[in-house]
C-alpha cells in the first residue's frame, strides 16, 4: 500500500485552485476533496491549507464568503476568480514543465549539449 506523501513544493496552490475550479468549497471540503481525488495519497494539513488560502485571497485568485455548511455550521466558502482561473493555467504549465524535467533526469536521456 502506498504511503501518504508530502506534497511536492509548489503544488499546494495548484491543487487548491484545481479543486475550486470544480465549484465553491470551504477549507475542510478542499482538504477532503484533494484527499479523495488522490485516492488518499495526498493529505493537506490545516497548517498548510489556511495560509495558502489566505495567500490566494491576497493575490485575488479566490474570493471568500461566510455560508452555512451541509452540517449547519458557519464556514468560509472559497470561490475561484477569473484571475484564479488564469493562475491555474500558469500553475498547470509550470507543473507539467517540472514533471517533464524530472522525467528526463530519471530516464537515460542524453542532454543535447552533451552530443
């Protein structure tokens, strides 16, 4: 069974923005969605999630409003903004470039300048 992984540096914003692209969520819902979508491989701790959400608010990538949850509790719900949709595209692009670079290192690929 796979061990729960720490998130790769720089991926938390990407995961939050992608989660919110599916619809508004409160903080716990975001963490739960990431855990479920990753089939329990990724766990986002509150100590990381809420500062990342606050940064996203300050950047204008998300907006927040207080609403009642399905369990009748008051919670802050986050919604992706147009700036957040644009940032999501940029984050996906950066992530894909990082994965491609890691794949090159893991392969038997010979760098062009070595030829």
